[in-house]
C-alpha cells in the first residue's frame, strides 16, 4: 500500500525539495571553481574570485534561513499544529 492510503504523509514533499535545493546550492556554487576562477569583473578593486565567494557567504546565510523556516513549517504541519 502507498503511504497516502495508510494515512501517513509523503516523505518527499515540494517543501522538502526546496529545502534540499537551498542547502545544496552553495556547495555546488563553491565546488564549481571553474565558473568563478577569474579576475574580471572587479568590484571596488577586488577580483571576481574573491568577491564572488564572499557574496556566497551572504547568500548561503539567507538560503539556510529559508530552509530552516520551511523545515519548521513542515514539521508543524506534520504534527497538526498551526502553520505560521
């Protein structure tokens, strides 16, 4: 029998897919060094290689926060609580 017919919620949900993408994106961006291993364009005199990585620190923080909030909402909905 499928999980839905047994009264269980599915393990893979759209929210969980978004959470996974939010958490995997920074790793993919940083491990694909060939995409940012260059000097141009400069930003305030800083080569692209460095400011791109520093930008990902901020982006990673935002994506992790989004993933955490989505996870909290997912867990509340599974327990039957209010979905704030």
